[in-house]
C-alpha cells in the first residue's frame, strides 16, 4: 500500500470527506513514471518517507509536473483543491478496482 500524506489539522478540517490513508500500490504504479519524474525519487522511497499529498497525486494522474500543477493553482491552494483531489482519486480508484475485478474474472474464465 502507498500512504496518502496529510497533516492532522488538514484531516480534521476535511473529516466529513472519505480520505484514504493508503492507496493500493498497483493503483499508484499506473502513474509511477510521472510521480518519479515529479519527485526525483522512487515510489518505494516516497512511500518510506510518508507518501504523497492528494494534490501531488493529482498532478501525476494528469501527467503534469508539480511546477505546472501548482503554478496553476498557487494563488488558491485551499481545502477545495484537496477535496477535488480526494474525490478524483476516489473515482479513479473505483475505476481501477472495477477493472481489476474484470481482469481477474477474465483470467478465471480462460
């Protein structure tokens, strides 16, 4: 599993939202190339250091650099962006899990 990095105050402010503490490593690996490019570290090293913030994950999901992502939202880095990031990650994760189940079912039927 890959940790989602948020400080306690941020978690408390956003407690009404379903914030995962961890994501399946297979899900994160889909964005490995961009994550490692953005952070100049391996996913394993990032996991050891506490993971990534949802907004950092979104940059990787979009396939853009942190500089590009944060440059676009720098004036308003707020809870709204974090909520958006969490919601998008949740949707992407649900799609990933659905596809994984289909893949497993297909293997069983072969």
